[in-house]
């Protein structure tokens, strides 16, 4: 990748010779993949809901599929942002909604119930990945009640604050001519 | 040489890169002795400011020793000189530089066509701060090419440690300018949003400029304790109402002067619905900035007061209460820092022991640990306030 970036460097500017290690974790890569998957699936659901309902034998539910598509796109965008953990938890919740909707279509008279079973399996697998990624990308901020170092002695005024205040008052009282 | 290189969102690596070369007679090369991670580097880390490209070297708070000079430096710098590098690259010759408006130098942005389009007019070139401001390699590296080096430097004496001088490059003059822009009067209350490194410098600057009362607003105990140590009364916005406390502390009048040291990534909290909406809009690129602090300042500032914006904003901010701003007769002053306008005075204050900016440093690590420190600083782990890197 850095070989490509070197092409666009201004002539004479430093170019990468050897790339250092990335601190990106596998979970970050997984979150990214799930984010793009979410956007892709969302676009299909939003743009072609009829194809989806026909495949699942759930005709008449196009509005719901389209709404699910919007949800997928938003969760995908969030999963690709710096708030990816929230996006991934949104996806986990969405997986539950997907499963519930699919189960509602798993009726004995549905000729496509095989497709629904397959879709349920896929949702289950993706849900496991979503859950794993959400667990592994928890923000590493210290909890609010964590013990923190305080800096009560760092005034920045070597001669003391009062000295700084007094000097400022003197300058205000006797401004330069 | 080693350098901290931007590879994408939340992906900064310590790479080996080719050494910088003299490209122009006015260039100099310095061997970096100290550099720092700035709060505004986090906007790039999060990729909130457009115009970064993989391979860009980070960093705009740098100092070091001159090891090579171009033929056009004309005696203003020589090998062995110790300099702090201002984050704004200046020519010293254009109309804006002559007026002291160094951060809007008309010459140094080598990709001015981008800035002309985005901002209407170009601003100065900046080190390690997107291609909108020239795409110049930054100073979180072992060596740095300083363009227009005959003007873009602050010569500093031997005998004062790097830690006391390094912040002349950015955060000290930035905090200072934020306070100076307020025209502080001896009776004024100055309220400062954000107690990060620039906020801490603004607090000390407001004290040095004679403010009657300085109020600092943040939610992190370590930063609030440092603000108190510097003479501020503090408000923790997670546990107290900023509006009510400011009213209490100013007899209901509101602070005369308000300083924004937060910028485009204000804290998102469920109890502040506008911050949630901003974050959602920012995520779908319907808004680039989260201007909660600007809204709050306009609302609480005493009529006729001044709002000074030191925090970085990158593009578009929604729902600013312009009605209140106009009807209260407020004045807003903003801008990247005209570093060299202030540094003679600030260096004198450091030399005379009036202030020691090193108080803000909480972590000093080798350059190689830089990528990890970006995460520590971003996550506020280990009570981190300011990171200095040693190449």
C-alpha cells in the first residue's frame, strides 16, 4: 500500500522505505468488513426489496425490508466510524430483528421456507461475528470511577500564582506609555 | 529516518522513510530533538479533517538543531543553531506576514488551489496538517525540512531545556493568542471551555493578562486539577450544569470573555441532545464539526462580550444561535495562531521565569512509541494530558 502512496509524494519529500507495524487489531479489520457488508446488504434491501421478499416467500413485506435496509446502512456507517463499537452493537440488535422477521415467515405454507432457514443460519453466523467484534472493540477509555492521577502542583508559574496575578495587576495599573 | 506516518483512520505507524532534502535555497534541515502530539493531531487521527493521504508524516510541534541550510538563508540561520519550529510556515515578505497575520501567509501553501476552493482564500502552509495546507511533511520524525526557514523559526538559547521551549511551536502561543483576542480587562471573568493542553495555556495566559476570575470547564479530573493548580475555578460539566454554575460565579451576568479550546470534536453526552445529533450528522458527512461549545458560549456570554475560538473547526457547523449572537452584540475572534507575532514576548517570559510551560507534560516517550501514545492520548488513559516524543 505504501508503495502506492509514494507515487503521490511531492518530489523531494520523504518516501516510505519500510513500513512499521500497525496497531490495528484483527477486531478492527473485522469491524470494517462487517461495516461494508452492512452497507452492501442495506443497499440491496433498500433498492430491491421485492427481490428479497420473493426469495424468502414473504411478499407484501417490502416496506419492512426497505426499513431494515436503512437500518443496515446506518449501522454500517457507524461501524466504519470512530464509534465502531456502537455500530457493531447496533448490528447485534439488528440481527435480532432480522431473526424475528425471518421466523415470522417460517410458516408451513411458505414454499420458500428452505431459503428462510438458510437465511436464518446466515443471520446466526453473522450475529456471532458481530457480537465477537463488538466485544473486542470495546472503547479502551478508563471507566468513570477509575482512579486517576491528579496534578494539583502543576501551576506552571515558577514564582507562584499570586506573583503572576500581582505582576499582571501592576502592568494593568501602569500600562506602557 | 524514523517518522510517524498517517496510513488511514486510527492508523499511524512508525515507518522508516527517506531523509528530507533541501528543495529550495530558503530551506533548512533540522535534527529533531523533541516533538509533541497536539490535540489537533487527533482530528487527523480520526480523519475528521479532509485532505490527509497515506504516507503523510504527522506532527507540527517540533524543535531541534539545524544541520543543513540552503544557499538562500542569508546568514539568518547556521548549522548548530537551536530552533523551535512554528507550526505555521511563513515567508515573512507577503502583505499578510508584514501585518503580522502569519497564519494566513499568502505564499507558503504549495497547494493553495485546494485552500482557495475550500476556504475562499489560501492560508499559510502548515507542517503535517493535510494537503489543504500544503501537504508538508511533519515533525514527528528524526529530521525535518523547514521551508522558508529564514523566516519560519524561533531561535532559542542554550541552557533552557527543550520541555520549556517546545510549546512555543504551537500550544503556548495558541493559548496566549486566544486570551489576547479577548482584550481582557482587570474586572473580567474569562470562561475557558476545554482543559487540554491549549486550554491549560489559555488559563495561564488569562492570569498573566490580568483576568479577575478564570473559570475552566472540562470533565476529566486530572485536567481539572491542573486547571485549578493554574489558578482557575473549575466546572465539571458531567456533574454540574455549566449554565447554572457560570451564572452563580458571575452574579447572574455571565462571563465577559469566553474561550473555546475544544473545537470540532466536542464531548458527546446523552444529556446534551445537540451533541448526539451533531455526531450522527458528522457520521453521515452531513456536518463536519460538532459546535456544542460555540452554542453554549454564545448563550452564556455576557452581552457585549467577546468569544475567542482557539479550537480547530474544519468545515460546516449547524444550528449556531446567530440570533443570540447578533442581539447580544457579541464579538467573535478566531484563527490559527500567528505564532511568530507572540514568541519574542513569550520566550522572554520563559527566560525570566514568569512561566514554565513544561508543567503540562505528563508523558515523555521515544518516537517509536508514538503510535501507541496517539491511542493513550485519545482515550485519556493513564491521566494523559500532553505527550512529548524523543526521536
